[in-house]
C-alpha cells in the first residue's frame, strides 16, 4: 500500500475495548494511528504497544484515534484465543480499540495484513482525517518522529482547505 491513497477498510472478526464495530469511515475527521501487532512479538511488546499507549495519553481523542490490529500470522494456537488476548490487553493497560484481524483463508496471512501488504509486526500506520495513508513503517518508529508526524497531520488537516495537501514522505503537494 502506498502513501497518499485511501486506506481500504480493515477486515476485523471481533473488536475488543470497543462498544461496537469500528470502521475507518467512523473515524473520518480524526487522524488515526493504527498499530498492527501480535502479542508474542517482542518488538510489539517492547516498543510498538507502549508507544501507542503513550500517544493516546498525549494527543486529544478529538484529533487522534489510536487503534490496534491484532494480526496473527504465526503461533496461531497460542495467540488465537480471545481470553488470552483480553488478559494481555489488561496486563499491558491497552485500553484503545483492538480489532482481531480476520483470517478467512487457513494457512494464508490474515486478511487485513494481506490486503495492506504488511511485512510483519509491529507496523505503524498514520491515516489522515480524510482516510489516506500518510505513514507506513514496519518496525520501530522513533517517538519524536512519530509525535512530529502526528502533530503535522493534525495541524495540516485543520488548515488543508487553505494550504492543499502536503505529502509527508516527499514534501510535495498533491491534489485531493
């Protein structure tokens, strides 16, 4: 998936920490930080999920939605039990919505992971207020870089009608 394009709807079989199913359309008007993770992924546990928790604490929910996508592509038996994932979320104080990536084709990658072309976990994605992908990074994103990117998107989208769009990856203006 390339930056600047609308993000397709995720394929979630169940939501945790959410009162009802969550769609990208529901989140239009806010910047979205999407963290794709597995609970047995060391990088996710050490950096990705704590970073998402910090981001949620720092930015206003009016401007930014933090969403997790539990996308299991290995150790299915250990990670596939909802009760185990719920305990993991509780123990790690993860209170933002977490979608469990659908897995319609046994033996294949999870549906959203496959459609989005994700390389693995953790993967950090930033989606602007209009639903376009602005950042896609497999592995750790530096805290300062992520904070600056989020702040840029929040400010940019507030002023988009006056300034046009700024592509964060290339520094060039794009049409909507």
